[in-house]
C-alpha cells in the first residue's frame, strides 16, 4: 500500500504530523491493506493562522475492484479531521465490499429479476 501525504497549509502543521498521519492510515486500513493499492491524504487550512474549526482533511483510496473512494472532514485540529476522514473512507470501503459480495453470491435470489405481480 502506497501512502502519499500532502499538506496545503500556509503554516506548517505540527512537527511529526506526516509520521502520525501515515501511522493512523496504516492502523485504520490494516485489515483492508490487501485491497487498497494507494492512499492519498491532503490536509488544508482554510483560513490560515486565524484559528477555528477549519482544518480540512481529504483521504482518497484506490482499490483493485472498487475504484477510487474519497472522504473529507473538517475539524479544529489536523488529527481530528484526519480521523474523521479515515473513518468515512474505511466505512465506505467496507460497505462497497459488502454490497459487491451480496450481489455476486452464486445461487442467491435476485429480487430485482423477479416479475412484478
């Protein structure tokens, strides 16, 4: 799994943020790492040093069978925004795999194919 982390903030994030972000990505996606090929994390500060809940984190993952999934979140701190975005993309990936698994079961009834009564 390749991980790319970009920070588009006018002020540099806290020291060690990239290592923390990579560690969090590996931890959250540890069970799905065989399915995920690439992860791209982008951190952006909307209004610079003025403060407020303006840290935007966007996480996009490229998978083998599901394509690209993207989630973003806003938080007061970079770690808060990162955790929320990772939670969103992991949830979307699990739902996508479950959906695909349910529709591709051999011998299962497909209710959409039944004629209307």
